[in-house]
């Protein structure tokens, strides 16, 4: 009577799962890694493509430009003003006409108009940003989220599989330089994984959590900054007044975004970059300013935020590497290149192992 086959060891089962998950999503991960590497410095690349001198920020001059772009009775409305995040003190003014068509005007810090773009206009780097974030559509956002979960799982499985036994760490971290090509490639794949997989997991996990930002935020109690609606009482005060009030509320901060009041709530939402923040581009500190009087309604420095909101705010700079400044962003590029290398090397390794061996002739 034949005995039942013995089950495969757990480590081998994990290796099999790791291999097939990698192969199934390899192309998608490769495209995400390539696009991620290309857009790490997309703020600077995009801004460098727009000609014009760099000018220091003049709030009054920017307000004059806003008034010229959306004069009273024109049907044009300003929705927001955002920094380009390139460090050049340039801003994008988002406008919408009576028909709901939008456009964006890039200006210098002194209000000089540099470029006008209609909604739907895009550059190659802008296309890459959209592809990386959500495959250029809301349906793609779900694919990116699912892929992120799968990649996190696979990185964990890879770490478990490659984890050396006691006393073999030195050998595992130094890939072989001799022997069959498949064996050498495997040692390189394993060593690179052990060196970089954990920081890569942190970057991928933070990006994946951002795709579930609302759900994760609700789960950990990270409630958005808000106050009771403020009824409008006439025309709102101007951009310069509310921006100056926000900057004064958090000394040493720089302006990164101003969102105009809603019809039912006369409150400007202003985002500033406070000193010592890990968000270097847009900042995570928020100031709410009364559009009726120009007085501050609420000040919310991210450095003093409750842990749940601080955690959610930190996901973006961790994912992009900006939490570590220039060095962090460069490391983010290298981790993206590492992921590309691991995908390609893993696929080649799988193909080599699948290749049938020549049978010895009689």
C-alpha cells in the first residue's frame, strides 16, 4: 500500500506563492516602478519647462493678478491657488468659468503670468504622474490600490523566504561571483532583497495606504480639520489679507495653498509649510480664515496635531522620500530602480529555472 505524499515544507510553500504572485503582477509593478522613478522630481522638471524669471512672493501683486483673471461680472471664479512645490515661489491659479470649464494659470511670485493651461492639457511628465497615481482614471485607482496590497504582501513573503538562518547572514548579504549563472543570479536577487526590501516595503505601504486614505483615516480616528459653517456676509476679503493672516498665525511658515470659500461657508482654507515639517512641498499645517473679516478662525500646525492626523499627513512625504529632504528623494529613486532590478532579475531567474535541461545522450 503506497503512503500519501508528505506535505511540502512551509518555506517552500511560501517561495511558491511568492514566485507566482510576482509573475502575475510583474508587468504592472514594473510600469509603476518606472513611472514612480520618473516623477520623483516632477515638480522641478515641470517648473523648469516654463520660462520666466523667479520672483519673490508678493501677496498684493498676486491678488491683483487674481482680480485681473476673474473680474467681477466675468463669470470666471477662482477656486484655489497652489504653489508649484518646486521651491521657485511660483503658483498655479485654478479658475472655472460659468460653463464649468476650468483652466490653470501659472504665475511668478510677483503675479507675472507665465503659462495658461486648459483642463485636459497635459505634458509627458503630467501624464506619468496621472498614470502612477490612478492609471489616468478612477477605475485605475482601484487597480493601483489592489496592486499595492499585492506588492506589500509579496515583499513580506520575499523577506520571509530570503531570511538567512543563524550564522549565514554574511554569506547571504554577499552574492556569489562564481558558479552557474542561475545560482549567481539567485544569490544577487536574494542579497539585494535583504539589503533594500524593508525600506521598499515602507515606501510601498505608505503609497498603498494613501489609496485608502479616507477609510484608514476613519479607522484610526484622523478627522479632517473643520469648523461649523460660517454664513457669508457680503463679498469675501481678498487673497492678500487672508494669506497674511495665515502666515502670521504660524510664524516662519510659507504659503503653499489657498482654497476659496464655499457658497454656504465663508471660510478660506489655507495650507502652509511650517518650520520642521516633513512635508517639504505643500506642507501639512492648516489655517482657517474668516472670509467676512479676514480673522483667523482656527490654527492647526501639523507638528502639534494628534497622532492619527500626523500619521496620515506623513504618508505622502514618506512615499515620495521628501521626508528626508533631497537625500530622501534620491533614495526613493534608488529604491524604485531596485524594484525594477528585482522584477527583471526575478523573471529571468524563473525563466532560467523553467528552461528544460538537456538530457545526456546514450
